[in-house]
C-alpha cells in the first residue's frame, strides 16, 4: 500500500536535484555538526564534496 501522494522517483528526480544543495554548504553553516556530517558521508562511502542534501 502506498500513500496517496506517492510518485515514482523518476517522475520527480529532476525537481529534487534542482532543490538539492551541496553538503559542504550545510557543513559550513553547522560547524558544531561538521564532524558528524563528515563521518556519515564517509560511512556511506562518499566524500562530502560529492553529496547533496535537501532542506
């Protein structure tokens, strides 16, 4: 069962990518959380510079 507002990823991926921000911007704004964000990126096997986030 899916929520009534559910849509396939493919239908919204361009809009999501357009709204996404570079993770380093978040790290710069949240210096107290910088290490946690770096650790989370690395545990996912990625460099923070290559990741995006949604606000």
